[in-house]
C-alpha cells in the first residue's frame, strides 16, 4: 500500500448562501479518492502519478468534495464552474496535509 500524499497548491474563499465564508482548496495528491484496489483496474492519475482535487472547507475542516482533474488549470476551472458566485483566490492556505484522504491540516498551516 502506497503512502498517500496531499498538498494544497491553490486556495481561495467564497460565500455560501451569500453570508458564510467557505474555503476552496485545490489539492495535488498521488491517489484517486474513490479508487478501491479490489474493484478498480487502476487509479485515474496523470502522467506524474497525481490528480488535482477540488475540496470545500469551513474553518480548515473539509465539508465537501468536488471533482478530480488531471491538471491544476482543469481543477481551477472546475471549481469556478461549481461556485457560480465566484471564488476569491487568495492562496491563504497552502502546504502539505496529513491523513491522506482525510485532508487534515497540519499544525501552523
């Protein structure tokens, strides 16, 4: 079993319900979130063995998942399509995450 790596490479904020600020993270990871070795032929990863996931968070805790894309640009475009009210890309939160698919923020991130 491989060691799962996940890193926030782009982040921003958006208003949910026009009043509650949420975060959106673009996470570069070396695993496909829904992949199950017993049931799938192979993971859907790019040529570098990675995928870029759109993650939604509130106060640093994951509250939802968007799509997984083959490039950073595709993931940004997918996030912007999903959040029609607009994303303010701030890169306020960047860096490695703990827990693989749990996407846990490391202390002092």
